[in-house]
C-alpha cells in the first residue's frame, strides 16, 4: 500500500495538532491561574498513577524545538490551543500580558518557519474561577466565552486566519459533566444537559465573534466522531440512539437542525434549559468542520444504561485489533464518517483536525520503531484518498499529535506522538519512525 502526497491534490493541508493543557506545563507561572484541569488532575485518584499536566511536555519552554521538529517533517500547518487562564486569569476582566505574549511568540515562530498557525480557542481548560461559578453548567458561560473570544480574535487575528472555536464539545461535556471522569468531574443528567446546551451556544457565538473580528478568517469547530455499528440486528435502535448522542449532538444544532431528538428521546428534555430563539442562536455558517476520528464503537442494547439504553461491546470481546486505549483500529469507519459529514449539504468543507493512535513505543538507541502507527496512518490515509476520489470535500489532515503528551485521565501512558518524549530523561525528544515516514511522504 503506497501512499503518495500527490494522491491528495496540491492544496491539501498537512499538519499536526495538540492542546495547551496536554503540552504546555508551566501551570502556575508568568501570571497563569489554575484551570479546571489543573484542579482536577491535582486531586488524588483522578488520573492514572496520579499524574498531572503541571509540566506536561514543557512546550511552554520548548516550543521552538517542537516547531523545528514539525518543520523538519515537512508539515506546513500547526494546530494548537490557547489556555484561557493564561490569558485571562480571572476568566474575564484583567488580561495577563505574559500569557498573551507567549502565544505571540509561538505564532511568530510558526510564521518565521513558514508554518501556518491554526488556533483552537477552547480545548477543555477553562479558568477554575469560572468553574467555581458552575463552568459550562452556567448560562453565563456564553458571556464569559464571548469576552475571551473577542479578546483573542482581536489580539491574534492579524496573524492567525484559521480558527477553531471548540474542541470536541461532546467529550468535555459527557466526560466532564455527565460521567465525572474528566475535569471538572461533575456528574448527572442535569449538569450534562446544561453543559451541552451552553457549549452549543458558545460554538456558534464564538464563530460569529471571530467572523466579525478577523478579516479573511477560515472558521471551524471540531467534533469527536466514532463509527457506530449495531452488534446484532436486534441492536439497531440502540446503535441509532448512541449515534445521535456521539455523532449528531453538536454538529446538527450548528447547522440549524436542532437536537436529534427523534432518535434519542431524552433530548426532548433539552427544552428545560433552552430559551426562545436558542435554535437560531446555535446556528453558524462555519467555513469548515473539523472531523476527529479514532475508532469504531459496536453497540448493543442495555437496560442498565439510562437515557441511551445502549452499551459498548469492547473490541477485546470481539477479537478486534485495538490500540493502547482499547480503541478499535477500523479505517472503514473513518471513510464512513467523512462521507456522512460531506453529505450534509450545508457543510462546506471537512478538515480532519485529529487522527492518530497510541501504541506501546519503545525507545532504543535514540530510535522508536513504531510500525503499528505507520500502518495506522497508511490505512487511514488510504480512506482519505478514497473519499477524495469520490469527490468528498475533505481538504486537510492533522495528525494527533506532534509529540507524545498528557493524555487526560490516562496520564502519560498512551503515546500518540510522531516525536517521542522521554519522560524519564529530561523530556528529551526523539523522532519516531512514523515521523520519518511523514517526512518522506511530505517532502
Ligand atoms: C481527542 C482529544 C485530544 C486527544 C485525543 C487522543 O479526543 O481532542 O485532546 O486527547 O483525543 O485521545
């Protein structure tokens, strides 16, 4: 299976993606206040091995080195996120000049190296001061988020043209406000309902603000997706319910379609938290949708899982190949989701803003032979070629991730990077074979 750069067309966007909390470290210096993730990960028992992102990969001090790696692998685009509490330590109000300056330095370094910066405004780390007031469960979040977005889009808008409003609202609302497994660790349907709705409002409002402030902006927002399939024919309805939850909850409101309540009955109760006019307010004409794909999910019905009445049949029980986080390696699902997103008439273009996988990497003599990851990329990029050949509007691909980093509640164990980070040895970086593979592909 040979893959050539030319198979993707001349203007195809090639980049890598990462997020502030997972990489920056420097959690309490230069005027930054704690984020919801600082608070959560510093509590005992929340993260595997009680790890936290206090230092992460120290991107805050090593961004030049990392950007040089990116450039050396022949990528041209760099996606990263802004840490809200670094810029606005109180969430709103007073600006922290050192924090603002840090992102100027990252952006300027990108531009100097000929890399195009792609900024995610929110990748899950909001100021703890705002979480203390309810965070995403408080409708005031729309005002707080608007103030933050106003500031960053004006501040960086002359240099940055590519913007993503939210990263995977599904993940942070379900994991953070329903299941309590990620920051801020809240649980229950009441929290979830509010968080979902307020995230939908911010997603669209953020888009309108960036549109107003940035000339020639290319504006998107990114969505978690998983290819959902029924375990047996008896499970079809359960799979549809799960699909509405996983794949439709944030994209359809943004397209003006409201919540997918016909497939997932409990969404009728979203009305409890909606105000007149909200359907319209959740809508925004995005220039692109960021599709993020990692694995397939096989579903069977379950009487014990309230609201969705469905549960996963894990890959291990089906004898399927899975990664370090038990995500099934399933390239066909990637194709199916590109097709599905391309089929929404009002989606103008799709950009793969994250795709990648974690395997057990071993550093030996400064090298990491990660053939499984190379195979993962080959099989998934083949699906991108297939989609493009069928005329789908897929315009770019960002690898998750440039370097290994802090994988949320799983800590540092899962490694997703093209560049290995030696956590035991001064955070030294080593390019993996998959990084060299990309370097050759993209030259
Ligand atoms: C995504 C998330 C990233 C990263 C990745 C790998 O859901 O946006 O931050 O953690 O998964 O699991």
